[in-house]
């Protein structure tokens, strides 16, 4: 039996951080033997925020090196760059004919990104959409919400559907896009009376979701939060970041509950350290003898033990352009093979036929 197809993409907008590593990369490495895995770098999606052309290419390269350094094996998984598969761009045009601008405008991610593009702050609870829509349509300044931002979910749906992927590991913030993908697949199937696209679902890794908090005391680690530890941070930078992490004034009475910033440091320690080290600091917290400076020092070293080998490999890989070129070429060939097949079918189904 052929293996189930797993697909996941990451936008090329900066280095990968510990959250990406524990939340995605490490899991991808574990499943690459058992599934037909296709991991790609979504550089076309990155274009929606109009990056500097030089940054775009450098970021694609960095992420590619980080994927490989983290253990994704190009002979097991298909690793490719989205823009190397022109079939995606063509199918994006075709699928857009079945996507409503209303449903796109109602997606949470679009609203967030559109607000950001227009420089308006988040609305209060219960604010009506009407004023917001007026701002988008009526915006006459040099600030604009580009159509690529609006159709971001179409492009993502095409990434998935063109590979006929059924399992798509994504973060919580992407579940709505996955839901739209299923809706578009059903709509296409029913409009043309075909049973063509399978419906993709989130990949269930089992167990509780991994929690990777940031260093700023609240919330998860995220690029836009500025609270990240990057896989390629050099030791000096990394130690400094950890030593500056937000804490509190320390436990005042034995067995007192932990504040969020301190609990977050323990979450990071649990990911990177050994159980006895974690126990040592938990006990010290419980009997009020803990010194956060010691905890942070330990945490920094344990994180470095995880990231240093990766960082070293990233640097080796980045220095080897021939290798990178080979990986990308091999990945593009594999990805294009299935994409071309799907696109040919879709053209046929929609009535685009050759003379
Ligand atoms: N939108 C995703 C994100 O920002 C990245 C992405 C693009 C993706 N295409 C995809 C993820 C297809 C999974 C499948 O995280």
C-alpha cells in the first residue's frame, strides 16, 4: 500500500526558533520514514508581505539549511521550494474561480494582516466588520491591502490539494485555513460532479501539544513576538537572552503556585533538560531556596546542547551550495511530478482542453 501523503509548509520570513523545532521539525523527522512526507518553503506566501528581494532568497536558503540540519532527510522526504513548482501558481488561478471574496475576507488571519498593512490596531470585542471593510475598500493612502493577502488561503489550499495530501501538520493559527481547504475541495468536487480531491486534516501526533513559551513572560514563542530563541543563535546571544528572561520576585512561602513567567522557564527546562535537573529546580522552588540566576544558567546550557549541533550543521550546509542545489533540484522534480498530474486533471475537469 502506498504511504499516506503528509504536507507541511513554512513561510520564509526569518530563522527557525525553538518553537518551530519542538512544535514541528522534530516531529517531522520522526514521521519521515512512515509517511510520504513533503515539506516545502512557502516563498510565494512570503511575498504577501512584500519582502526585500535579497532577504527573500537569503531566508529561503536559511530555512532550507535549518530543515536539513534538524534531520529532515532529502532521500526520505521531499523537500522543495514552492516557487520551483509553477504548477502551483497556475492552479491557484484556477481554484480562485471557486473561492468567494467574502469568505476570504472573513478569515481571521486576513483581518489581522489587513489591519497590520493599514496600520490600524486590533478592534475591540464586538466591533462590526463594516467599518473595517470600508477601510480596506476606501483606503486611498499609499497603504493598501494587496490581493495576495486576501487570496493567501487559496494558495495554501492549492499547496495541499495539488499534492493530494490528506495529513497536514499545522499550528492552531492555521486550522481555519485547513478548514477552508476542505471546503474548497468539496466545492470543486461537487461543482464538477467528481470525486477528485481528498479532504485534508490536521496531523494528530497524539499526546498533549508541546508548549514552547517565549522568554517575555507570557504567550508562546513566535517570530512576531520578539521573544524567540533561534536555532542559530550563537552561545553569547543565547545566554544573554535567557539570562534576561522575565521572572518574578521568587516564591515567598513553601509550595506556592508559580507565576506564568516562571512556569514558562520550567516548560523550557522540561523540553531541553533531564528529569533530575527539572526535579532539582522544582524542589528548590517548592522550598523557596531557588535562585533564578542558577535556573537560567542551567537552562541556557541545556538549550545550547540542543541547538549547538544544529547550528554547526547549518553553517556547514550553508557553505555547500552544490549540496543545496542538488537537494532543491531533486525535491522540485518530485514535487512537480505529482503537481503536474493534478494540474492536468484539473484543467481537464474544468474544460480546458487541447485542440
Ligand atoms: N500558512 C502557513 C503558515 O503560515 C504556511 C503554509 C503555506 C502551509 N502553505 C501551506 C502549511 C500548506 C501547511 C500546508 O504557517
